[in-house]
């Protein structure tokens, strides 16, 4: 039995390697275009199927064994059933959410709370947003207790001055301290509007705002966090019950 199983295993490995080798050229071409291959999936005869990501969006790709064609998108059968949706849910969902969290971590944010606080909440924040300030107030019991850290991803979307004020915060020697003082003053402390924003800060703000739009948020505050099960959740606007986020 062991010998037979070993031969079957070797046969499968050899078959897979042959198919991979035959489709390596187009696969490499797609990878060069930014496609990330995640998991091989069943495909009709003459095709090799994959679930993957392009620009953080999940999709399926089917490559012809003769290396002449590839198709990116859904595959339907004669009964008009989508054969790819389940594969995307099964193989790509976790990869997509991991990538979202990675992008949030790599954005430009201001820490609010202790860096070792176990729960992390990312917040798209505009200096001139009164609801952002109210959310800051709501979070105090958990932040002050060292249970939650807010990471404010600064954007400038509300007023003409917002971007320049965000730039002032980000370029300050201690952005966290200045941001805390601003909120402790109930938004009364003056945050100067930077007239000439350095290129690096411009790029950071552009990236933050692009990330906000990419994830479908068009107003502040917008929050993303992981629940007790490690699943990514999100909310925009002022929460009616902040415990839904912080506990």
C-alpha cells in the first residue's frame, strides 16, 4: 500500500510540474503585470485555473495549455452558473483581508494610545471633522486604560485647509503630542495650514486618501479593526455604541 501511494504521489507531482512548466511563460507574464497567484483550482480541459489578486482585488485566471491565451474573470457553465465565485471565497478572501491590513499598517498614521495596546483600530481622520473628535472622546476609556490604540490615518477631505493642517501635524517633531493637544482643546487649538507642503508629505497624504477611496469610504471618521475572532470589520461615521469596536 505504501509503495502504491508513493507512486500515485510521485505521478501527481510529475503531472503538476509538467503543467506548471508548460504554463510558466504566461504565468510569469501575468506576475510581471502585478497578478499574484494564490491557489490552483479545477478548470475545463485545456485550461489551467488559478485564484489570485490584482491590485488587491480577487479574481480567477485561466491559462490555455498551448500558451496562446489567458482569461481573467469569471467562468460560467452551460447552466449559467458561476464556477469561480466559490473558489474566490475559499482561497482569496483571507489573502485580500491580510493585504488590506498590511496596507493600513504601511499607511502614514498618528498613534493615539500605547504602542503595545492589544487592540488596534485604524481611523481615517480629518482635522476639521467634528465626528472624528467625538470618536476620539468615545475611545478615551479604552485608550487611557491601555487596551486600545487608535492609528489615525490623516486625510484632508473636509475643508480647503484640511490638507495643509494634516501636513502640519505629520511634519511636527511629535505628531502624536500635537494631535492629543488639539483634541484635548476640543478642536480649539490652532493647527496652522502649511502653505507649501513638502513632496514627501504630499505623497503620504495622496496615498492615505487613495487608500480611503479604495476601500469605499467617502467620509470621516472611517474605522477598521479586527474582532475577537480575528476577522476584519469596518464602520464609517460616529458609532452609536463604541463597545462594538473596542470590546
